C-alpha cells in the first residue's frame, strides 16, 4: 500500500467509494470526457478521480469541473496504482503516447494494462473501459500499433468486465492534428507531406468521449469492441488541404516519396522537443486508419458520427487572417 505522501488529493481527501477512475484524464480525450460527464443531464453520476503527474496541469484542465477530483500520483508505482483503484467502481484507461522508444511504448501501452488488471483483481474492481487505436495488430509495422495490440490482448484475457474502444485519429479544439497543419500553412508557402496518400477516417474527440460515457452507463457494452471513426474517409493530403482551407491559409501540398519521407522523419527525431513526425509514426500510417467492414462503431452506441466540416471551421478560426490581424491590432494598442 502506498504511503499517504505518495498521493496528494486536490481536495485534501479521497473521493467517496464507487468513483470512476480515469487514467490519462488530463489529456486531450480525457478533458473532453470530463466535460461530457459533468454536463447538465449527466451530472448525477459517480464522483470522478483523475490522477496526474503534474497537479497544476491537471487542475488547469479539469479543476473547474464539478464532481472531478484531481490527484497527484505516479502511475508507475504499483502501490500508488493499487491505492487509486481500491475504492473505484470503474476504471477508464486513456493513457497513450505517440512517440517513444520500444521500451516506452511497451511500458505505457502493454505493461500499464497488465498492472491495471492485477490491481483491479486485487481490489475486486471489475469494470474497465480501455481505449486503444484503430489498426492495432500484433504484427503491425510500428511499435505503436504492436504495443497497442498487446494492451488490448491483456484486457481481453483479463476476465474483467471490459469494453474496448478503438478510435481513429481524433480532432477537436486544441488538438495536435488540424491545429498543427493550420499553423504550418499560416507561414509555409508549400507543405511537403510524408504519407500523403495514407487513408484516414478522423473522428471528433467529443464523439469518442461520449462513447466512453455510454459504455460506462450501459452494461450491455461489456465484452464488446467498438471502432470509433468519423463519417468520411479521406487521405492525409485531403486533411491537410482542409485544414488550410478552414483556417484561411490554403497552401499547395507536395507529397514526398517514401525514401524522402523516411529521411524527413529521421531528421525530425533529432530536433529538440517533441518531434512532429517519427519513423514509427510513418510506419503506423502504412496501415489504413479506417474502421473495418462489419465492425461495431459509434452507430452501435446510438452516436451519429460528426462530420469534420461541422467542427473544423470553428476550431481553426484562431488561425484565420482576420483573427491574426485582430491579435496584431490588440498588441499595437
């Protein structure tokens, strides 16, 4: 059991038993899920506990929402994980990374689910909702996809009351997808693009968050896997062009050959900070990021997938020329 000093609750005390524990709850999908769980009409559910390594960041993301308690905790410590799970009524695992070494992918996507399952068994917690990724297979071309598949296998073989969600690339406010492409087109005259013909079915993050909520609320989703994808299939080049169009900075897209794309990714891996593209990302894009024919999707949860065109213009308004000029005028004053 963890020592009290290893877990610091924002409210000073642990929430009442039966809470929903959301691992990765301060991230992109976690923030959307927290907002949906606390909306009017959904605000009578259990208390929600969100562990984070950085209390200030977690409070900035979720601190203003009712029924959510942020706790500073290290999920790599088995004693801490056990203490977080011991009072939970359900556990949601949203933890994931896009960049890292083989060891880091294994640690986050496969070992954490193993440790989570062990802690759930010890505490007698049965309900688990696990978020994986479209295209995850044990023989996938990337460390990301293989490690995601390993995590899925752990959950499926756990004997717990699980549900697995496999989302496509998610877009939404403050995402690192549309906003990145829009930002690049604000300054670059042309966009050299690796894997331009990669097939995608981007999904709105709020639709995935709502899918998680419905899985938690409906026991009939136990034992099932849902592939969460948007209503429109497109290429990566299509997505980049739309980001430029919706932000008011359309630029020509220059598809790169596979050899040049690998060189670009290799160079980006050596730049300081989080890379925009890695060779592992490039390998993941070899697998179509679209829902399999016949797979259960958002519609099986009575969710009508939201088109990109219904959300993206509002998301990307901050990158528009008019918004940029307004910012400049405000600064000049």
